[in-house]
């Protein structure tokens, strides 16, 4: 169980905060109808090596959104991050 009174690392640690933000941004627009299972989406967050970026992989797509994974956990509820082409 986590201590609810412990300081929030997101508020106290600026490099952690920036890395978290960059891990949720991609360099360009991605539309929902462009997503297919297995597609790799690079994020703005740096990877392990020089010039590398971390990536998310599309696991599944529905009419309302997509399920992505970063290899460690599945991220759901990303409907708001993908625009529907009009």
C-alpha cells in the first residue's frame, strides 16, 4: 500500500515530469482511422540509445479509440488522443 501523505514525485521531480509528458506526445498528428494493430508510434520521450525514441504499439482499435502498450503495461482510454478524420 502506498502512503497517501508521501510527496508526489510528479510535482517534486521536474525531469520525471518532463519524461512523463513527452511519453504521451507523438511528433505529428495521428488519426484514429490510420491506426492498425501492430503499428508502432514513436513518442517524444527519449529511448535507451542516442537519438532513439520510446514507442507505443497499437494492440487493438475500435470505433471510439485504441488500446496501446509500451511493453510494460497496457494503456486504455486514449480515445481523446486520436482525432477522427472529418
